[in-house]
């Protein structure tokens, strides 16, 4: 049996895409939504894959770092283009520290609008 749990959080920030030709090369903002998913085959002794509180605590820290910022001016986006895909990769890397033997990150989805998102899918 495979288990999946997810947590969603939001942040607001501005960015502009370097090397892009179109409206998104200009400074603009989004109310981003982030959804992270952990997967695993085995529950712990309390019957959980991973505690929601742990995920929320770490995700809140990441959201606070990104919230109300000009992403192009903060590390790593001062060097890496702040696309939805790169933001998802950044969040993934930041959350790896809470993976357990049984619970691994399997998806990070970043919505820049209600109808547009980028997802990283990790095959565990």
C-alpha cells in the first residue's frame, strides 16, 4: 500500500524573468500557492506517514523567506531565474531535511495563478 499526504501554503512575491521576451520579462507579482506531497509505503508507530506539523513548520519557514520579496534579489534567484519550476526545485531542496526513512517528498507543485502551475514529480 502506498500513502500520500499533502500540505498547501501561500506566499506573495514579485519577480521578472531574465532572458524572456514578453510581458513576464517585466516586474510583476503573484499570489503563489505551493503544494508539497510526501509518499511512502509504511506508517510509523503512531499510524502516520509523517507528521503534518513537521511539514507545516518547515514549509512556513520557506514561505516566510519568500513572502513579500522581489525574488530576483534573494538567493538563489539572484542567479537562477525565478520561474515556477525553479521555485518548486528550491522548495524541494529545502524540505529534504525532513524526509524520513518511510516518508519521501514525491511532488512539489507551485501555482502562479489559479490556472497555471509547475510540478516536480520525484519517482521514489
